[in-house]
C-alpha cells in the first residue's frame, strides 16, 4: 500500500506532456530559474485521504560542457510517521538545454522500502542517442526524460487543441523508448487542498505496470494561466487512490492568476 503511494513521487515526475517532432525547438515562456513547487501526496482507501508524503521541485541555471542548461531537482520522501512502514527517499535530476528544452543529462536515485535504483543517462542531441551504463541507445528526435518533459510540456499552447485531441510524445526511461500521448480534456474549475483554480485538464496514457493499469485512468490539472503549473494529479491504483496537490510555490514567472480563492 505504501509503495503504491510512493510510486506517485515518480508519477508526478513521470507525468509528462512532452512532444513529438512538431514541438522540436520550443522555447521557454512559462518558468524562470529559482522556481520552487511543493506537493503533498495523499493516499485514500474507502474515500478517506491521509497525507503520506511530500515532493519538492526546484529549478536553477547550470552548465554542461560550457553549454547553458536548466537544472531541475525533484525530491520525494515519505512522512516520518510512515517511515517505519515504508521509507522512501527519492531524488531525480534533469539538465536540459535552455535554447530548446531538450534533455542533456538525467539522474535517478531512488530508495523505496529497501529497493534501490540508480540511473544516469547522457543525451546526445546531434546523434539522437542516450548513453547509460548498459550501452548506447538510439532515441527519437526531441525525446524527453521523465523530469524534463514536465517543464517542456508547460510550454505547449493548449489553445491549439480541441477537446479529445491527442498530443504525442516520446520518453526514454530504463533503457527503453516509450511512445505515448496525452488526451486534452478542456478546461474546468478544480478545488484542491491549496485552493480553487481555473485549470486545464488532460489524461496521460500510462504504461501498464505493477501499480498502475495501462490506459487513460489518470487525471491531471494544470493552471489555466501562463505558468501551466501542475496543481492536481489523481489516479486509481491497485488498492485505493492517489491524489497529489500543489501546496506551496515560490518565484513563478507570472502571477498565479488562475487561483480564484484559497481553501
């Protein structure tokens, strides 16, 4: 049960809207270095939600081989009161090009109830390859990692789509390329633990795994303002339901104009 909860740390990160070739070279207009967003992770059985963990995402400027890049760090951990049941300490990092938002390096260090995994990927945009400890893998043009894709996606112009449209993307993880999509569901008002927002809603196509079933069962809401900040993620899991709500933010590029009222 606790593991189901923690998978959501990865899901928030993994939650990606990124893009196919039509979005190659997209430029950042939605976020600035210095941005910090904090989420609470809630787990529910029989409609009762408990706060089981937190996730923080920080964005800064950096350089790789003297090339400017954004450096995003995502840290997820279970709350101390749950550590004795299932202790989680996850850290994800992505370095992506400031000029086109394409990934340059991805690092994953997870410790989930004793299960540990370390992953280090270097992306080469010129050769369309991803280099890991297992070898060199061919990847599609404009492929994303699980963390860079979130920030890439925030720059998508949703006004170009109709309700029901699919937005394709490719992601590289665990030495594999996944060709997926999100389905745009339009706009609506959503009440979160933080407040009431005007939001854009969509469903990502999930890969079948041990916790999540494949298909379009997860719902995601992002702010209907120029920031496009993810404010809620909701999904059934094998036992119960997971809900992630944005609870704190700093240094957004624009005012959070989608916020209609506090909780």
